[in-house]
């Protein structure tokens, strides 16, 4: 028998024609270590080519005459691989050089043509089935056997939390770089759509993208980053109102980038009304001061994140709420409803370089809510709560995942999302909440059910009403293509797998685990992670395994 390997032949489709390249088995070629290529088998008939022979024929004429193009030592095809002429539209970078042209043994070609049709048919069927299962059906490179588009197309996207998953403060977690080596190809492009979802709200998206690029060593665009305030772009009915913003960092620039046209900061109010900020004795005015003429009337409040001077922000926000935006008037504790409040970032705590979690904006909101209720006897109402675990944030993240897939011209729809985080009350709760919405949406086939699924809250004011939800999510983001959002918990941040568990499981969950916001109704099922891994590198490995995804 001429062939040493059971698959060392070609199907009928690969028969030698004027437009195809004949196959040469590695068993019939001799490797020349000096030239680092396979030479033709000795004693083979046919025209030898190359500069050493001084032939003046072109490469095309030699191919038509029955010669084959061989690969170098690094890319030489294994036995049984069928070689075809590379398509001009192929994304494969293999190219033909005269020194790589070798000769086909005519007797081998003759024997291959004489194979029984049954063997050829079985080989063709099994090869096509294997390629279909691997997702590589289509034109293939003559050298490496890959498709014209050699990179596999993902059907899933990744949502990464930042603090406690990728970094601790400004220090990268060691597993993060290892994980992103698997997520980025040699050209610096992500092999799957990736979005970074953080509850931080005191900087611009571009600033956070630059920080991540520097820490992780991979190029990250601002369109891959979602801050807690990013969904505010959809609240266009407030963009032309005078809004008071609270937080730290470039809050005025952040607000204007989100679309707000008339913005007032806490510092601007304090300068206009210096007698209102009296907690710090050293900052009290030395001389009596009158307010500025015609101060702007605040129409809404936007809370980006925890401020630096909590006492100042708490005092002035309460003043604005109790005076209906007119700080020249007196408090009206009985007036309801109060001004619109849009709040971002509900994290009670977050993980930095310290061994224990630090206060987050959620702690500031607890202070504000309790002060307001103590003074008025009524609950503070929010028009919307943004950031994890709010569904608004996950809708926006899913939209960005779809946008990345479209920009990369990936044809397969993104049907699965994986949310990787370290906080049960934000990352896991939010991912499971959004997964519940997606599952019910698929079951009901009715996008109008969105408003009734929002946030698993007992309060209808935690999110926009149904007509607002339809307008925001359907017109701005369109309907999601994802059908599931799976949660993955890592042990490098807020979550501590070694924490002591009280004997009463219900007490443990309700008292020590649930740090969620007041308006989010507790549901034990929503704080149960789909997977628990040690770090983000293990999370990426697990997801690739679950999706049977092998990046190239």
C-alpha cells in the first residue's frame, strides 16, 4: 500500500485540475535542514523548479503543470491535510514563494485518483461533519487548513467588574494579566466581546479605559467601559433641566458628556450660599454674606458617587430637597413629592488595597435616606437607581456587547453573557436579576413585561415606569439578542469564602450577606452565583470550557 496513514488521501473534490494544487504527503517528502523546508521525494518524476534549476517558468504555469506549494517547517501540513490554492479573499497570511514549490509524485497522484468512491465519500462526509462541529465550514487555507476567516466567532460576551476582580485600588490582581493574555490575539484585538462594568462614577469613561489599558497592558476603548452613570445618556427628558450633581472628580464634565446642558455643582451652591455650609468651623465665612442675585433654581438631583466632604453634600442636598430647589426659601417638610433624584452606584462597600472593604456610595445614600426620613417622616424616593445591580446597567452592557460584535462583523448572534464579579449584592444579584428578565422575556415573548420584572423591587419608583422603560430600552438600545446572563463569583475581592457562617442560614443571608439597597427586595435566589472560582483567570478558563471556545 502506498499510504502510511489511513487518511493519507484526498476526496474526489480535491482531484488535480488546472485550478488546484495537488497534495503531497509528508511521508513522501524529505526535510532539508539548510533550507528549512521539505524537498521533493527523491526519484520523483516531473519538472523540478526553483532558482537552482534556472527555470524561467512562472509559479502559475508550474502549478498548472502539476506541482504543489509546500510549507516551511513551522507550517508544514500534517499527513492527510488537503491542500488547495489559497483564496485571494482569505484572511490567512500564508503566501507562495518559489523556493516552496515541490513536485508531486505522479504515481501517488494516480493511486489517489484510483481510490474507491466509497472511501472518498466517507472521508468527505466525516471531514465536513468535523468542520461543521468546529465551526469551520467554508473556504480553507491550503497551508493551515483553516477557514478564510481563521478566527472562531464567539456566541457569548464577557462583563467584567473591575475593583476586586481585576485590580485592588491601583494594583492589578496577578490573575488579571494572565486572563487577558487569553482574551487578546497577536494584533491586540479581543477574541470575544468584552465590556468592563464598574460602579465607579467619579471619572470619565475614557479616563477609566486609559487606566485599565495601563494596568492590564491591553488596548481598551471607552466604548468598552460602563460607569455607574453611563445609562444616564438615556434620560433625555432631564438633559435640558438645571441639575445639581454630587460626587468628586470632574463632575461637571461628566454630566455634560452624558448630555446634561445646565449643570450646577455642590461647590457652586456653596459659593452662592456660604451660610448654608456650617459644619466645619474653619470653613465658616468670617463676614456676613448675601446670596448671589438670581441663583439658578435646581430642578433635579444627580448623585454620581461618594463625595469628599460628606457633611457639606448631605446638608446642601437636604436643603435643595426641602426647598424644592429654591435655596432662598425656608424648609417645607410637608411638601411632597420632592424633586427628582437620579442616583448612581449603590455599593455599600468596595474593595481597595486594604484588607477590609471600604465605604462606598451606598453608605452615603443610607445616610441621606435616613436623614431625610428623620426630618420629614417620609421615605426619599428615587426616579431611577443606576449601576449594578440595576437592570438598566445590564441592558446598556448588552447593547455594547452587541455593538462590538457588529463592528467586528461577527455574524453569530450573542446569545449568552457571563458576568464576573466579587460582590454578591451587586455583581451576582444584578447578573441573576437580568438573567431572570431575559428568561421571562423569552418565555413570554412580550417585551412589555420589562417594567414588571425590573429590579425585583417592592418600589415602583426605583426605576422608570412602564412607558418610560419601553421608550428608553426599546428606542435607545433595541431588544437584546442575549437569552441568558450567567454569574461567576471570584474570591479576590469583597466575597470572603472563609467567613464564619452563623448556624441560622436565614439570619446569615438576611443580616450578614444582604447589603443591597433599600429599594431592592431581597431574594435569596438572586445572590446565588452560577459558578464560584478562585480568580478571574480561572473564570475565563471555565467560560471557554463551557462554551467549547478555543481562541486562535
